[in-house]
C-alpha cells in the first residue's frame, strides 16, 4: 500500500461530498451552561470519530506530545471559535488555519498548562479570561504529534497581541456553522491509498478561510462528542469515512 504523502494544496483535492445527511447540532446545545454540563458528566474514554492521520512519510519520527486550545468565545449571536492563520514563511503548516497551541515543553505534565502557555505566546490571550471545561481525545497528526485539544470558554472583554512571526491573523467562526455537517466537505486524494480529509471553508466578506486537516478533524470530533451526548452513545452519528 502506498504511504500517504503530505498534502501541499488541499484546495486542489477533489471534494467527494458534503455531510448534509447528518443533522446540525441544535443552538440550545451550544450554550456555555450546557457545554459545561456535557463535559463535566460525559465519559472520559469515549472513542473519537477521527483518531488521527498518522502513518505518513514522517511515521518514523518519535511521537511528540502537544496541546491546542479550542477557544469558545461567547458573543451576542452565540459562541464563536477563535482560530489563527499561521504566517506564510513558517517551515511547518505555513498559512494554515489552526488553534493556538504547540509542543509540550519539558516539565509540563498537564496539556492544559501547555495549551494556556501557547495561547498566551501566540495570541496574547491572558489565562484569567479562560475557563477550561474539558478536553477531546488525543489526535495524532501526519507529522507525528499527539495533540490534546483543550476546550475552554474565553470570556470577553479581552485583547489579543499576536506573535507576528507565527500568527498572521486571528479570527472567529460561529460554532453553529462548524457544528453543521452540511459545511463539512470530504476530500478524496486520488491515487493515495484512498486517503480522505475534511475541510470546513468559512467565508467572511470577500475572504475565505480554508479550515482543513487536523483543525477540521478536531472540530469534527467535537461535533461527534456533542452529538453522542445529545442522542446517547448508542445513537452515535455515522462516520465520515462511511
């Protein structure tokens, strides 16, 4: 079997379908008090829909622990997800949409500590605005990182100060948009052992933010987790691999 290659231009990979056969999460589920309760009472060992895309050309690397912050910002029109666009000159993941986060530093034993530190370093987010409510299962990337997504409410007002070397911009996307599978597009990489990946393009004015790869997969795992919590584990949504 051919080994998956790194995808240089994800926009050029054909779209198989959108997942509009799956239901959008209802707005009443996407409220801070409800999410607090769901994360506080849900099992900690639930299986993610997408455990990762490891096994690619960098599979021989020793896995490195990492953490990202999944920041949910309460706004008047509902929760929004704070995301970043990485600068174009970076060696890894240049120009991609990502959560604030990075590698675990020596001595850090809690992914929450890593996620908060990285959010402070990358976008200047002060931890006093951050209320951690839970975490998603570890996601293994094609570049051999084992990433823990730390989910948090980020309470306004707050100011950001971007690390100009790493972060080109920070922006927010409505959580309702991201928790609507009709916006989840499945790409098929031709001739690459059937490899698939998700994208969730978000348009704001004339700008398009192409959310894909690990970031889109972790958001899909959040959808999967909340859908299971709503319907019960026995009624879990279908996998996008189906």
